[in-house]
């Protein structure tokens, strides 16, 4: 009989590597935005107001489940004065 942990590992192992990388990148972007907000001392509401967005959208961004456009990443890079994503 399989344990829940073994089943979980089997499910995770069946996820394609590209999906793992995508999730890692989504989380890295949301973590970067959160860190930059924290450095500027901005709450979600203050940040949202500063860039003309609703706080619920910022919450989605910080959840790691938002598909950012290049335009949004560029706007955020300009707002924070540093890149959100670096392409090598």
C-alpha cells in the first residue's frame, strides 16, 4: 500500500520539467516584487495606488499565479529602478 507521501512524489515526478521551471520563475518574480515593495516600505494598497492598479491585482501578482506581460515587467522595472527579470 502506498503512503500519501509516495503518491505525492509520484504525482510531482510526472509533472514536466518545463512546468517546474515555469512555476519556479513565477515564484521568483513574485518574491522579487515583494522584496522591492518591502524595501520601499510599501503596503499592497500603497503599491497598487502608486502604479494605478487595484490591491486585489497586487495580491494575485504576489501569489505567483500571474502571467506577467513584458509591458508590465518593464513598468515594474521602471517603478522600482531595477530589473525584475534579467535575461542572460
